[in-house]
C-alpha cells in the first residue's frame, strides 16, 4: 500500500509494516533501478534510493512471517523457499543472498511511487493543503491497489483458524474526518472479502467503527493495512485494536455501510462532535479513580458519579461496582436520559465507561456541552482494555459483545440471575419463539421445564404458533414493552439505588413480566 510517510522518519525495518503492500513481488515488468529511472525522479528523491531499498527489503521479509508455536517466547518466525527461519538475522541473510533480484525490482517500484506521490502532492498543494495525497488516492486509485499482498499465503492459511478457539475478533474505532466515506466503504468491503473476514464496519464522514472476525493471520494483515493507510495511520495505533478469541464464525455475514454516525447516538456529528470529548483516563488511572470513589463512606453524597453508557441488557450481566447503569434500550436514548436527569449531574465529576470507548467519545461530548458537570472523564479503550489489565478489578461479571458470542468472560463473578427462578445466571440466549429477537436469561433447569421465551406473553405466542404453523405473523416486540419507561428518571427515585437493589419487574395481567430487565432488539455487531 502506498504511504505518504516521509523517508526521513527512520529506517527501522521492524517499523516498516506493509506500507507498499499493493506491489506485486512477482511482477517481472518492473525494471531495475537505472539511469532512466533515476532521471524520472527529482533531486530529493534520488537521495532516497537507500531508503527505498530498505523499505522493499522490509516488505519482502514481512510477507514471509508465520506465527511461532505457542511454546516459543517469540511471536513470529519466517518461512521462505520451504525453509523455516527462527531469528531475524537468518531470514535477512537468506533474503539478501537469494532474493536480490526481487528486492531490486521492488525498489524500483517504491522509487516510482515516491516520484508519483511527490509530483501529485505538488500539483494538489494549492487546491488542498490539508490532505492532497488522500484526495488524489481516493479519486484515482483502484480499490484493488489497496489490498495486502497475500500471494505468499495459501487460501487455507487465511481461512484456517477461523474457529472460536483458533481465530480472533478485532474491535476498533477511529474518529477522523473522511472526505469520501463511500470509497472507504468499497475498499473495506474488498479488504474484508480479500482476507475472508466477517463482521460489521460502519463508516461516516466522522470516521470508522468496526468489529471483524477471522483467522489470526487475516486479522494481523487487516491491522497492518489499517495502520499504514493514509486516512488512519496518523490517528490509529496498535493499542487501539482490542482482540478476543473468536473468528469469522462469530458473525453471520459481512456488513459494511455508510452512515451519518459511526455509533448511533441519534444526533448529527455537526451538532455534537467527537472533537470535544471528556478527559481520557488510562485503565490504570480509571482504576484509581474507581478505587477512590468506592472507598467513600457515603457515595450518595459524593461529588463523583460512575456512569455506565451502555444499554441495560449489557450492564445487566456485568458492570463496575457502585455504578449508575441507566435502564435504556438504545444508545440513541442516552441524550434524552441526560436531559431528563440533568440535575443528577450538576456539579459532579462523571466517570464514564462503555465497551470499547466509542460511545463515551460522543456521549461525554454531549454531557460536557450541557455545562453542568464539574468534570467529565472517560475510560480510554473501554471495559475491554480495562479487563486486559485488571481482570479481577472493580468490573464484575461478563462483558457483553455485539456478536453471536454475546459475552466475554474475564472473571468468575455472576451478577445477574435467571429470569424465571432467580438463580445466578448470565448466559444469554435468543427467545425460543420464532421471529422474536429478544435475549433471555434462563438457567438450564428452567430451560428443561420449557421456559425458553423472553416472557410469559411471548411463551404463549410460541405455543400458539406451534399449534397453528400458518399463523406466523406477530409484533417482534412483546406487548409489555409499552409498560417499560423509554427514558427512566433517576431523580424521581429521590435516592439512587445500588445496582444490587434494582426494582423487581411489575406483575402484569398475564403474569410476571419477565422481560422487563432483559428485553432489547437483537443487538447488531460492532456497536462498541
């Protein structure tokens, strides 16, 4: 993949990651660097021949990487010419002696690309001083030119290891201004298909938000491409990608689309921008703040609120101790929740958190814009990063994820219960009634008794459908949804209840309304 990185930024081979991955190493049409080639370059680029050669060398070595066995301390080995190399010196020596011609061909291509980049940059400088290269690339480059070279891998290598144990799921987001989100959408679709990745990627003029799953080789290549492409390389770093066990099997399909927002808060980015968020706290800093908050004897009189920005069915199975977890079904309800409970936040220090950090970016910006808080802070990297560092910290229970795994487990705490018998239970399943997309917490004992629907009303529907298969149309949401407040009012309770003392569901005419604490539209992948 072409790069706008200046050659003066360093020659460290390890730092050179697939920045020219669109080059075909087997393309024999490329000529060796010669006087005719050098004549095409300006004076400054001629001096960069050494840099280009090192880039070409680094790319070639990078394509030969293979995962090292798990019992090895090193993360990678190299495989080339049917030989296995276990250290960098040996692979470098092999490439230098056995593949000099290929390195020479690729050096010529790198130099040509530098020349094109420089000339293009100059011609567009007056039109757009901010990102001439990005504008040129989106208008003139084919999508296929921005895909990593996988010719050195067999299809089996990319596809194998996609199972839940061997594969991997990536969660990431990047807020940045994108001038052509539709081109990015086409490229992301081609990239994921190229690497056999499934999942969901949301793209907007404000950035990108993705959750993708596949083999570890495929996800590694995906990260390298994202870190090297001009749109994101100045904003993303390797630590921005959260990983967990999984694979392509965790998602039913690949869905890539262009939206107004990369996380649906329901307010135009032009009104509430990601550029004015709260103060980011590292997992370590956030841990200390929570520890200080929990050590206070009277939390109701504290000047700090620990706020969960997620939906109720997420916080139901896992949350920080002492948090305020709004009883909302969608993140798009969050602004209304803030407006309705604004006095709750007045003169308070608010510590916000969500799954991966993305909802806090604009959620904190919205809360800050109200001008009532003493300070607004957010957990950088979200719960995902916190649990990587503090698996037995102040977050108890499971981490809900928007794919077919439903939840990730980092500790043995169970903070939720079976909807039917009240036994400790935190494994979600889909309601057994056809067409219903609600999640339900029902323990094995209750499942054995046939209690597999989200509520009594839905269970009755399932029974009627079983006896009358032709009668298969009904509302996707249960009737008792109407009895659930769309936007809860914390102030109406006067005293904030601890999470462990949540009010029990009301009793409806048809019996216990078991879905009051568990109902939601079926969550969609990659909303972090």
